[in-house]
């Protein structure tokens, strides 16, 4: 069994709420809701664990005010979580699903940032603790998945430092983040796999958005040759494009009537990495990622590929 350490700085308490006939400027009454431990790294970890139980450990910062709730929800999914306490609360996200029209609306509610000296000291301590814990976990895993955005309270080099720890230890590194954080990471080490979406690819590498299809595929292949790695670009319901050592790949997306598309990208990440660790076969990894994303889309729970009827 290949083992993965999944790290993310944007841990989330996710409420998925069903509102038949959701409408603005009126009262909407839910018919059901789910609550999950979430965030990009955690969603991907849940799918990895569903693919192969015991194959993943999450390393997550959790707000000291509601860490217990997150841990209880993670335990329900048999997720192994090592955590670092940070000041304040873990953020909430709300996914409003309207099955009448097939719409999904995501509301991200970041918690207020305490800019006082005590909070700054708390995040400085948490940063060093996170790095120390990552350093202890990395020798016992085959891969590091670092996924998700960086709240401003964290130093901008946090992702780069953790990715470099894994690269220096000879581990496979998959990066699912973008912008300055990815650019900073590339200055220190090159992830084996970069998986981001089309807009994120263009903004990170300074291309206008959107690019034409042929130019986009060419740019992805060029970057994969420049960095001697794999770059995978998801495009929602459109074909997925990838480059590996300068070669271009395209994989179709299976069209389905989605129940909840939230977490499809994270599920793709999990499926791709699971296959990639087994064999460095781009076609197989793209197919496994796409299969997981499709399974997730058919599930009300985000970051899950299990049969909704189970």
C-alpha cells in the first residue's frame, strides 16, 4: 500500500444543504443537510481513504474553538488526522443544492482574523509546529499532497517549505495550489505533479485567460518540459488537459447530471494520485481521476466516491 500525507491550510467545516426551489429575497427551508470535515486536502484524503483504507493521513490546522467538532466528523469517516491548534475557529462553507434546477451554490465564510500580537504569536508557533509534524510524517509516506489556498495569517513560504521537506526526502509531491504560493514553491523545488484549473494555470504563469484550446495544450506541455514533471489542468465539464515531460495529453470528461459538483476537483486529485503512485502512466491516472470526479458528482456529500445508497 502506498501512503500519502495530505496537508492543507484551509480546513473547513462543510454544510451541504438541500433547498428545493432555492430563491433569493425569500425564506428557503431545507429538506436535508450534511456536515463534514472538509477543505481541499481533507476532501482528497477522504477519497484516497475510500479507494484504499488506511492509505492517508491528514495534517490540518484547526481553530482552537471548534477543533473537536472537526475531529469528530473526520473520525466518522475513519480519517486519520494529526492537527495543529491555531487561534480562533475553523471556517465554515455552505453548499446550497437545488435539485429542482440542478444548481450548486458555494458560500465560503472565512472566520475573522485577529490581528493582535497574541494571534500573530499563535500562528508563528503553529507554523513551526506544522513544519515539525510534517517532518516527522514524511519519512513514513510515499507521497505528499499539499492542497488548497493559504489564509493570510500563514507565512507565504509555508507550502514551499513543506514541499521541499518531502522532495529532499525523495517523496512524490503533488501540488494543488496556485498563484504566488506555487511560484514560490517552484523557486525552491519542483512538485512531481501540479494539478490546478485552467484559470489558475494562466494566472500563475502569466498567460491571458482564456487561451485558445491549441495554445493552452501547447503551453501545458511546454511547462511540463521546462519543469520535467507532470502538469494536469482540469476544466470543469470540458476535457482535461495534461503535459508530462513535454508530451500533451487529453482526457474526456464523462457528462453526468450532477447531484453536487463540489469536491469534484479534489476527488480527481485523489484518483489521479492513487493511480500515479501505482504506475507513472498518465493515461491511467487521468482516467482514474476522471472516474473519481464523476462518482463525486453523483454524490450529495462532497469529497466522496461511495455509492450514495450505501
